[in-house]
């Protein structure tokens, strides 16, 4: 082996030194370094799982918010429809009440007109009866010729219109 330039005791010493160094490094450096890398990988894995859970929770929350928003919109629409129906019902009730009031007022006015008309007719009858009686009295007192009758009627009418004024 000397011919190849290999020193056997030096080679054995180097192999033994390498094996000792390998065991020392594996015990002191490799295992703690692998353990540290495993812990780091586990932390990253846990962080990714937590992020995925947070993303899923956010998606569920967004769905819940969308559902609540749709419910609120439908409730708002229902309230608007209900308010419109209530307003329409109130308007119809007020219109019916106004119609009834107008009809009652019209009936009262017609009654008042009828009473005033009847009273006017009654006054006219009394006035006419008074005029007829007055004319008859004057006719009886005066002569029965036609010119006298005309003068008598004209004077009665003049007296009655002068009495009213």
C-alpha cells in the first residue's frame, strides 16, 4: 500500500477520527437540528391549518351576513308593503267618511231647502189669500164694472208691493 502512497496507520487514524466526529456531530448537532426543523415544520403546518380554519370561518360568517342581509331586506319590503296597505286603508276610510259627511250635509241642505221652500209657499199662500180677501172686500164695496175691477186689482197689487217694501 506504500506503493500507492497510502499510509495505513494514518488512514486508520483518519477513519477512526471521522467515525468519532460523525457520532459526536450526529448526537450534538444533527438530532437537535432535525428536531428544530421538525418543530418549525409543525408550527408552519399548524399556522396553515389555522389560516384555513379562519378562511372557512370567514366564509361562513360572510354567508351568515348575506342571509341576515337578505332577511333584513325582505323584512323591510314587508314593512313597506304593510305601511302602504295601512295608508291605502286609512285613505279609503277617510274618503268614505268624507263621502258620508258630504252626503249628510247634502241631505241636511235639501231638508233646509225643502223647509224654506215650503215656508215660502205657505207665506205666498197667506199673502195671496190676504190679497184675495182684500180684493174681494173692495170688489164688494165698489161697483161691478170691468174698469173698476182692473183699477181695484191694480191698487191692491200696488198696496201689497208697497207694504212689502
